C-alpha cells in the first residue's frame, strides 16, 4: 500500500477529560508501570478516584 493511503487511524472519543485520562492511563501507562515495577519504588498505582477528585 502506498504511503499516502494509510489505514484510517481509530480515534477514541471520550465524554470528558477525566474519563479520557483514566482510560489512557489504564490501557497505555499502567501496563508499562507494572512491567517495570514502578509502584514498588516510587508511587502507588492511580485509582479511579484519583481521576475524579477535585484538584488540591
């Protein structure tokens, strides 16, 4: 297939920013953090409440 006829990119649509951040974290970033055991030496895993809470 020629380079100018790329496959259409699947775009995710979220209802709000917090939902989008939570979904991206769980699908992309969390598996990477678990693979490198990030939670054991730096900070705990983020929960759903971390994304829905008001800023401090």
